[in-house]
C-alpha cells in the first residue's frame, strides 16, 4: 500500500498550531500514533524485563512494512537488549547512517499519576503516558517515516540502520555494545535530543540540534581527624577545614572557553534573546576575551554552562555527635566539564583551588564518558535546516551543547559525528520527560514524521 503524505508546508504548519485534535491528519502520523500507543503500553522500566517484548512488537511492524526478517535483529543483554533494523542502500560498502532512539523509560508510579502511566490516553490534543515524550515519540515518528519509505520502494545512497537501545536511562550498556557493533557508522542521528521549542501560544521559536554535551563528573572530598570532646577544641576541625575548601570551590570560576559549537550556538541564539543578552552573545562569539560579555552570560544560570566548566558542591555528610569534635567529613562536588577538557585536568584544578593536602579527592566513576563535540558538517546541517524550514518557515536552527549525557557520547567517543535531531516540537510548560503526567502534543506527529522523512531522504539521497 502506498501512503498518502501531506507535503504542503502550509498544511503541516496549520497542524502545529491546531488546537485540540484527536487523530493525526496523515496516514503516516496515524501510523506513528499507533506505534507510540503500543510502545507506551509496554512498561520498559529498568528491571522489569519488558524491553524484549517491545522489540518483538516493533520487529513485527518493521517486517510487515517490507524490512526483511534477516535485516531486523534483537541483541539481548541481561534483562534488556538493543534492536537494529537495516535499510539497505545502493552503496553497501559505505559506512551506515545510524538513527538512534531508546526503548526504555524512567520508572513511573501509577499512584502518583492522574492517569495510568502505562496506558496511552489521548486527551485535549495530547498523548499521555510514560515515554510519550522521552523517547517513544521520536522512536515512533522515525519508524513511521522509514516504514513509509520502505513501502514506497525508496532506496537510500547508503545503509540506514535504526538502532533502538534498551537502557539509556540507566546503565547504557546496550548503547556501549551497539556503538562497538556499529563502529563503522558514518553519522549518527539521535532522536533523543534536539527538537523544536514552542512559545506559550504554541508558535515555534527555535529548533535546536544537539552536537555536543558536557562531560559529567562527581568528585568525593574526604577529610578525617582524631576527633575528641567538643569542650576541648584544637585547631584541626574537619568541618571547618572542609567548609573553607567548599567555599573556595564555590568562589572559583573556570576559565571561559569558546568552541566552534558554542560560537554557533551564541550566534544563533542571539536572534531569540533579549537585546542585552543578544548583545553579550554576539560580543562573546566575536571575541572570547570580552570580559563584560563573559560576566553578563556567566551571571545567567541558563548560559553559564555554555561559557565554562562548572563545579558545585552538592552534598555534605560529617560529624557523629552534637558534643564531639568531628572525626570525618565527606563532600560531593559535581562538575559539568566543557568538551575537550579531561576529568583529570579538572581534578588537578580542584586540588589546587582547595589548597589543603589533608583533603583527599577522588573521582567517582559512574560509567559516563568524556565528551567531545561533533563537527557541524555543512551538508548535513543544510539537510536539517531544509527539513525544519518545510515545517516552520524561517525558524532559526541552532546547534547546541546539552548538560546531560545521551547515547550519542558512546559514538562521539569513537570519533563518529552524532547530532541530536529530534522532531518533537513542544512548549517548555508541556515538557514532562521523566516527570509526572508526561505528554506529547498530538499535533507534532504529522509534521514530525515528515521532518524525519525529509532529513533522511536528503542526507541519503
Ligand atoms: Zn531520553
């Protein structure tokens, strides 16, 4: 069966701003909603062993649309695993384009939700349910896009591999394994980051492409002492000394850094910022030594992370009795490190800032990797711009760096460019990823499938 797709940009735009609708207008959007509904109803929370069941349901759909059974495979890993579907291209020797999404979701307790989190409920123009936004929406849209192209007989220039991981929210072991299996990928398009932001009235105002993320790091600071009776204080007190160390860290500013990615981010974001901030962004992008611009941007919590590495004390635990000198104190310092700076360098800086050799500092390994930025390849960026332009004419497309860790880091660590190009457009006030009453605006499904279609057919034409 050949799908009828709405191609007229005006109609797609109308769909974005439509009030409440219950069903997507296009067959492709309806298919995405069917996949999303089915996916929400499989509770793929870590530890419940449900990822293989969802993978089997998705496999059935892919095979029905024309993927060969042999081209779709599930690789189990403990109670979870990852799913791949290979869409063969003309040049089988070229490295594939990997389209990345994740099947797992964060836990949701039914008693806290207004509706059952694992029943997809369509209401007031939204689909409600755990994973409705993160990440089953884009998973469904990109799947619907490729299934439609498969039915139509489109053949890409090179292989496209759909890769759905199974523990992105927790261990990322499936991601690490899959990244090794696809070490020959030419490009990764991640459906789990990037996307469009709508203003309060539902009008798109910016589209973000995630091209880098900061390195996550926790450092544990420990100081111990013999202690003693609090009526007989001496000049060694771990609480006092640790307080001085933490105050020094709180006051310290890492040197500002400007990379090709953050330069493009500030240049692009200036168009959507207030005049004062816009001027600072333009000045900083033009001259990374502009102290006034650095001060203006660093004073804003939403921009300071784009200017420099940040480290903040986040936890303290110490002392053992109200009337005893403390025998030990421990603190956690959480850092978001600018790509290109190593965790070892940051630890050396912290050691220097603390200036107290009695305080032991140790890096806590949580399995995340050190980040590098992906290059902004002009032809790839042009394809993304064209797809967004079709959906929302004139919308700024801005590359950016996120603060958290996504599946992309496992590919970037292998020098494979990875870009977050999700097709969900949503208002900030509707974004409840990981939270209660997670929801997706239904109106994003039709243009979202079309955006994926356009991105893939342009990049792999
Ligand atoms: Zn996610």
